[in-house]
C-alpha cells in the first residue's frame, strides 16, 4: 500500500503577503530561465524563486530560516492534507481544471520498487542540483506530481468554502489551496490512497530520485537525523483524462557541422514531406498524418517514421522515434547538441532567431501510454512528458524537520 500522510505545511503568512500569493509564487526550477528569475525577484523580495533557484544552496537555507524567524513563513499547527486545484485553458482554449491532494508520501524501501512507479529517465546534472538544495534546506520546496486510481478530487471543498490561499501565475492559471485537517477527511484520504494500489510519478522524477538518495544519506545519522526524510511532498491526482493534461517537450538541435544535410540524414529514418511554415495548425497537421515536424530556417517538414524506425524505437512515442535518428548521428560521429523546449511557438522562435539550427516538434504521450510504461517497469526517454499546468512553488512547503 502507498502510505500517504498529512503534514505540517509551511506557508506564507497572510500578514506578510496580503490576501493573494500572486507576487510570491514561482514555477518549478526546470522551467525558470535567468530572465524569469530576475523578473520574479523584482516582483517581490519574498518570491519563492529565491529558494527554488537560489544564488547559493547555503543562501537558500539561511533565507528560509530568516523568513521563518521574521514571520514571512509559518508552519501550520497540526498535520493536514491540502486540497489543490488548478484552473486553466488547454491548448484548444477550453476551460479545464485539475484537482488533487497534497500530502507526504512514503518513499519506497531502499532497493525495492515499492508502491511508486517512475516512467521517465532523468539527467545527472538536475539530480545533483536538487540534492544539494535538499541537503542545505531540508525542505521539500516544490511537490512531485503523482497519479493514483483514488478519486481524490471528491475530497476538495471547492464548492463548500473559499480557498485558504490562492494565486494566479504568469500564464493565467488559477491556483487554489484548501487545508484539510478534519480527522474523518484525513482518514478517508489515507484509506483511499492505500486501497488504490501503486502510484505513478507524473512530473518530478528528479526530485523523487533525489529524495530517495537523501534518505539513504541521512538514515542512521545521529547528527543530521532522518526525521521526515522517508517521505516526500506529493501532489496526488486521479489518473483520468479529465484530470490530466499532457503536452510534449520538443527538441532543439545545435552544433551541427556547417552545411550538414539534416533533412537527408533524417530521411533515412522518416518519410519527409515539406509543409507550410509553423503556425497554430502545426500540431493538428502532425496528428492528422502521424508525424513529427522538423523546423529550420530553410523550411518545415513533416516526419513520418518508417517501419524500421517504429521497430527500433523503445516505445510507441515520438521521443523514442527521434532517439533512433539521434543515435545514428552519434554513431556516425556527427557533432550535435540536443536540448529541450516546451511550446511549438518557442521552438519556432529559437530557430528563427538562430538560437538553434533546427527544432523537432513531437506529439505528446497519452495518459494511457504513461500508465502502461510505468506499470511495465520501463522508462521513457528524458523530457518526454510535460504535464500542464505546472504546480506553483510557494503554495505550501514541507520541512523534513516537522515530519
């Protein structure tokens, strides 16, 4: 059974921030650019980005202590779950919402898969960064998003009372938080999650792996203490299409040799068809013919995987299909750099500005594919899934020292 527990949330105090958390929330670290960080710091000196993407790890720890000492942040008196709802518009402009519960999830026992199933590979650089931050602050600053069969949205009092905290982020997403400390509700949530079986990591694989690594480091260390390190701040959402919106994370290619025929190289793995320049219809065009899309300054092409590429791909996913072609470039000694970018428009802009030689647009994984991969014990390539919207950092923190 997946153990899911209430915790004493550390939250911004109303006297310090006012009725809205708009000025102090930030996105998770992996979607914050240097320009984004500067803008968030300029918005409010207490913005959570100063903890999430700090000047230094020690500086983050000192700032966290200062904000607690001066009353900017305060811990709730009793352990609670926290209902959390995000209201947003999807890529078609339709109103959507995602509602789940924030709590402290038991980490699997060392050396076992336990009741938590990852679905995506991670990268060493991000793991090292998050581990150093956790060592310094001993705080889960941003939650990991996981999926469960439990219908947790029914525990959110979204119609019964106003939220205890709310904010609107830079993309217009409304974030709302309700504290749930009624003993009957707490027990019902714990029982529902336990009865639902394994949970699946949706967004936050690096933070999940880092939490496991840190727990192993401090276990049995009398000086540091492992209090709270066996659990992780987790946002649990029902695994259902109406609760989960998944977008693709696209690829940018740079560092290719001057004059390299990328279209020709990709033609060995895809049926390449010219198409009109990227606009709001590009994702629909890709879906209609079952293709990826290549963007360069010289043109735009739809890439339909060949039978051999489909057979060689590790998963029924565009990220795995593109990996077949990228692996071939690597094997041939073709210099290149692959980076990740969400948003087809941001990919097109990067290519147009010369920040990348090419962009490859991918179609998103489905909720069913994510569940199948996780339950099968396999992993997708890194940066395959982009769960939308992103949870806001700053709605509630979890201190390991408070359990």
